[in-house]
């Protein structure tokens, strides 16, 4: 088992400095962003695709720091009908798969995406509960869009010797066990599986070790990310939608596509992301790592830091300590 981190939280560090941070925490794996929702300061995709020499130099940075490049992250919505989002994210994903193949990186992390509700839809649509039969019509249309796209991506991944790991993320067509199993069966995929991001299962109240064991060999990669529930869940449930707009001129806004960006988190949330070990104790993480080791003894587990109450370095440090302690108890 390899323990590491996703370097997006260290976007204000150079790549060598970011790898120094990871190495200093005893982490030996790095995952870098290559497109999709956010910029890719640690992965100059164009240059790396164009130049074998640049790829050699790039991998040399990781070798020098004693950290392995284990994954490229291209999380986005490649099925989004917005012309400034979906086509770009889909192209980013294709280019990321090609780059991973040329770099000898086995895993690409992404999301399944969510199409619009119908052929004329302007915006993406996520069906939360299909009790009304009109939503079955929406889902039928969305699957008719998703299946051909993911057949293409699976073939591209196979041709490049890459495995594409889909994060089970709400607001996407694929977000839980039945939906990933449906995608794999409908596409006949051989190179599309799961990135086991623990956090989104947690806030949906799913049992992470059970999900891991159910999916078995479909679990390609993992992200260690924690969640804590708060009193707001008593009245809002986990589908907390009290986000607020971030002004267009806010210099710190986080983009999700051309002309689109993240909203502000609720002030009294039902739940939020916390550093690994804050929401669930070490004992819980022992069980998660044990289940992951059962499905793949060599699996990579990368920390994804999104705890807004802690600095990046403090959050990464807390997460690394939790995972190291949990791994020592296996």
C-alpha cells in the first residue's frame, strides 16, 4: 500500500516544494491535477504531451524527491451540456489519458459527469430520487449519453495502458455502487473502475468498508478524505443546499468551467469536509485501509485536503499522522 497526497491543495507551491512537503510527512505518492474543474500548476500538459525530453525531466523531479507520481486527476463534468464546460472537460480527460500513457502513470482519476435532462437542456441535471416517472425519462436520456462516451473513454484508456478511476461523487450520474456497476456492465468496460473517495460515501451515510468489498477489483485507487456531521443535519438532512453565491470579481473564487465557479459553503452546514482523523477516529481508518488492502495489497491511498478550518500544512500533517498510525495497526 502506498500513502500519498493530491497536490491540488499545494497549488501555491512549486512542484519540487510540494513534493518536499509530502516527503517530509513520510508520504511516497503524489497525484497531480491535469485539467477539468481546476488549473494544473503541477502538470504542464501541453509541453509534456509534445516532448519526450520534457516528460523525462518531469519524472526526474519526482524521482529526485523520492515520491512516485501515481495518478493524474482530471475531475470535471465531461457530459455537461454547457459549451464552456462539458467539451473542455471531455477533451481534458482524453488528453490526460494520453499523457498518463506516455508518462507510464497507470491511473487517471475523474468523475462520470452528468448530462442535461434532455437533448435541448442547457444545464446539467442530477436526479436525486426518481419516484416520479418523468425522472425515469431523464435518467434514460442521461444513460443514452453516458454509455457511448464511456465506451470511447474505456477504449482510449485500454489503448494507452491506463485505468480510469471514477470518483463516486453526487451530482454525477455515477455516484454509488449500483450506478458504477451499471456503467461497467452497459459499456463492457475493462479499464474503467472506481477511485474510492471515502468522503462522499460518508456524507451519504454509506458504509465505506462494505462498499470497498462489494466493488472488489473495480477499486483501482483511493482518496483519504474525511467528513464530519453537524447539528444542521437534524433539520436539513445530508442534502444541504444552503450555499451562497461568490461574486464574480472575488479573486479567490474556484473555477468549475468558463464563466462558472464554486459557491460558498453554508455557514451552518449539515456536514463538511474535515482533515482525516477529525471526522472518524484512527480505528475507523484501520478498517478502511484493511478493506482496501484486501482488494489490492498495492493500492495507492492519497490524502485530499479540503478542511477549510485548518491550514493546508496542518491538515496534511494531521491526515498523514492518522493514516500512518492506521497502517501500522494492519
